[in-house]
C-alpha cells in the first residue's frame, strides 16, 4: 500500500510515539529497533517510506541510507536527527536522503514530510510500472508476430492473463502456435523463473501416463527401477502445459482434477501426499464440453481447465500476417544456415496469400525454410483456396501499404510518392486496414 512507513529507531519510546501518530493518520506502520532488521524485512519495490534515526548502535542511519540506495536509489528515506547531527543530515540529503527532521519534531511536520515523500514514491512506482508494461509489450510483439486485429487482441489477452493465477485453455487448430502462446503466458508472468513443462497427451502410451505425470516409487510396478519424479512434481512453482488434453485417459483426468483442486499429488506406489504449486495451461482443438457430452472427457475437469480461454485464429483468417511471418521464418533460416534469402516478388507474394495454409503457422515456417533452400512447395502453385478475389486483393493491398510504411519509417509523403496515391485515398486505405503511422516511426 502507498501509505506504508518503516520506522527504524533504537529508542522504544520514540517508536511507540511515532507509531501512534502515524496510525491515527491512516498509515500502515512497521517498527524496527535495528537497521539490520529493516534491511532483512524490506520487500522488493517497497511502496512506502523509510523513517530512520541517525544514531543507533550497530549500523547507523547513514550506513542504512547507503545500503538502501544500493537496493533502490529512488526509495525515500527521512532521517531523524539530534541537534548536533544537522550538518551530517544535510550532507546525507546531498547523498540522496529525501528529508531530515530535527528532534524534537511536531507530528504535523512529520506528516507533511511523509505525505510529500509518499507522493514521490507513488509517481516513481507508477513510472516503473508503465516502463515495465511497455518493455513486456515490446517483447511480446517480437514473440507473437502479426499485425492482424486477431493477433493484437491475442497479445493483449496474453499480457492480461500472464500475471493472473488462473488456469487457461487454449483453443486452436493444429500448427496454430498453441505451445508458443502457452510459453508466453509463462514467460511474461510471475512464474517465469520456475519450470515450464510441456507434455503432449496424445504422445504418451496410456499404460505409462500415470507414471509420467505423477512419478513413482521404486518397485511400484514391474520395471520401476528407483524413485522417479513425475512431470507435475518437477514443475512445482511453475507451469504445466498439457497439449491435446482431449487425449488424456479418463482415469488420469480424475487424478489431474484432484491435483488442481487440492494442489497435492501422490507418486505411484506411495501413500504420501506431496504439495505442489502449479499453473495448468491446456490446449485442445475440439470443444471440451462437446467431448464431455460424448463421454470422452470429464465435464468437471473441463470447467476447471477453462477458467480463461484463448482462441487462436487460423492463418487463413488473418492473411495480412502471412508476409510478415514468412519473412521472419525465411530470414531466421537464412541466418542459421548461412544462406542468402531472396525476398518474394509480387507474383510469389500473391500466391503466398492465396494459399489456404491448412497446417497454419507450422506449415508456413516449413514453406519459408524450403524457399531459402530453393525447394519451394505447393504454395508456389496457383491455389484454389476458396477465398474470393476481393479478399485476396485486400490482403495484398494491406501488405503493400505496410511494406511501404516500413521502408519509409512512417514518412507519409514518401509513401504517397512511391505508391502514387492521393493523400485522402491513402488515409482511407490505412484506416480500413488498421494501419497507424505512429507504428512505423523510427525507434518505435
């Protein structure tokens, strides 16, 4: 809370008096009799102010100030001084202390100083939060590539959900990037430093499923040599990604439901419950409730997994993302293989946009790699994708506009000259395709 104050003073009477004044004024007060205790208890990004005496046994207020500044140079520290310590306190302010109060001080002078310091702290923390959000957004833009409205919405949803302690269900076709989205939910949230464990439920034989998920003790079954930690236990503190969750055997669904409800599991061959802290992200192509109605999936587990749902748009429905993704995959391949990358010409780009991409992003990445190797596949042939000519023209037009804006870094005059368009026509087309000049300016 932004009304928190840590009071550090070796005199119990001073601590008690200050606590009474501040508590009556609505502050959250924490008392420390030693500077060392303050440092040990100080949380990261403490949303408040440190109020410290200067002269104390052990570490004094001046050394505490230096230690606090090393941790957070913007943390406000107000020093309480005796009359003879005023020159020292003035020097401390030059070194970064926010203020000093000479004893004896009035409650009102203390409150005034604290309120100013807390307002400064509020602004600093808000500025940090905005910078962190901007950095996260930039990183996510580089990870989940795309300019379509669907991708922009997905990135906003991922940023919103990444920090929340809720299970997420990802719906999408094969190759649409479900594991990458799951990884972003982990990497951009508070569990990022903990394990991310991915498991494809369709790839595990049913007889091995329980041991894979929950682990086993030595001798739990024939061939169980020694103790083995299961995937769920290994991911403790982090995230478990269960791809193709609809393929999980019903018996294991019941055990997974218990883990989600109780945050506890038991290894095969053991009666001891192990507490785990897990976030479950599941992915599926079919609707789990439809699977439940057909008797292939537990309805209660479906609801537990689907606290929040993300739906991934197939590539054929966001064709404006295809050129950007193709270019990214092709350049990455060329760099990795030390090969030259020849950008697509207009005819190739048109065929790229007309292909239906049933394998979605995975198929597109493969096509880009083959292009770099000179082994272009089916997309280079005229494709009867079923998409109307008007839709293909719209996607091609959007890509041409985006490429010109990128080349000229948002210089509208240069774009007008290159494309030979009237200003009003360009404005209308940019608006229709959701293109903003600000997104192409140098340094953005």
